[in-house]
């Protein structure tokens, strides 16, 4: 392949994203996975110390929202777009509210 063919192929593969955006998106995915892991550990510990599983749905929602919040926070810091800042705030708020609901379920024995 010639240099021009390689460049053309690269352009077609990277429509809509430059190298920096792809790198930031990859980093955000890694942060998201780490946040999900940490929230799973936290929820598991809470369940363990309160005699077994409690409200699996609320726990799963906390983990999912927390992972999305971590991703959007990272994207908002690196790409500084309004969309990512708004999503970061909303996902963080939803995660906090859902975590409080989860703790309420644990306390009530659900």
C-alpha cells in the first residue's frame, strides 16, 4: 500500500474522532470500569455486613450509574464540552440519590 492509500484508509476509520478523542474515550472507559469495580466491592461489603443480599436492583443501578458518572467526569475534564459537564453532574447526582435509596433499603431490611 502506498502512503496515500494508508492515509485514506485511516481517515475512513477515524471519521468523527481524532486521535486525542479516541485516547480520552479509552481512558474514560478504563475509569468507568474501575468505578464499577469499586462500587461492586462497596455494595458487596454492605450486603455482607447486613446479613445477605439486599435490593439487587438498587445495587445494580448504583454500580451502573457510578460507572457512567466516572466516564462522564473524565470526559468533561479532558474534552471540556458542555454536554459532558452536564452529563457528569446528572450522573453523579443520580448515583448519589440511588445510593441513598439503596442504603435506605438495607436499613429497612428489603
